[in-house]
């Protein structure tokens, strides 16, 4: 046999036996609790802010000028730009780092700290590819091979050749 589960019954409000008096204004009970919770929430920074603080500390350690640092809210991401020429560093709500303008990097935090050097290397590679493809394209601009003939075009040429032979034979 299995024991029966005991169900807890909610306590019914007990009637008070007091004389009716004018209602006294009372402060809402939720207000003090909300005031207690708000300072605690403000005291603990969120993960985005912690990541930004870590990046700032790393930049200051490397003696990078962060005077022109800008932070913009973009939906759930905070976009950080350290200065002119730097790529955008997107910090997600969980503190994750992405660099949307940089195509590849091994570790996001290291890439964010060295963002300017990595981004400039990428731009240099892109410029080199553009110049090599432009020089390689010049010899390729020789006359293009004739387009493949369609059956209709071929029959029209044959018909024109037969007409030319008939006219030369009758003349």
C-alpha cells in the first residue's frame, strides 16, 4: 500500500472582532521591498558591463588611449568603438564578444584587445588581393572566344551560304 499524500489547505483569513473605524491610510507593502531590491540590483553590474570593464582594464594595461571610446546600445548588444580606425566590438547580453567587421580571430577577447592591429592586417590583405586580381585581370582582357553557336544561328548561316551559292550559280 502506498501512503496517501497530504494536501495542505490554505489558511482562511480569520475574522477580527474590532469596532469599525475610519480606514487608515497605509503605505503599500510592496514599496519597501522594491526599495530594498533596487539598490542591490544597481550594486551588481550586469555581464555586459563586466566585460566592458575587463576590456577597458586590458586597454589601459597596453597603454591604449580610451578617451574616444564610444558605447552605443544596439538592441540587446552594446557596440564599443575604441577610436578612429578600430573595428566595432559587439558585447552580447551574456558578456560574449564578437567583432562583426573582422572575419577571423582565434579568441574574441584577445582580438578585441588587439582590434586595431588585426583589423589593419585584414584591410592590408584585402588591398593586396584587390591589386593582384586587378593585375591578373589585365591579360585576361584579350578578345573573348566566340560564343557557342546555337542550332538556330547555325541553320541561318547554312541557309545564307546556300542562297549565296544559288545566286552565284544563276548569275
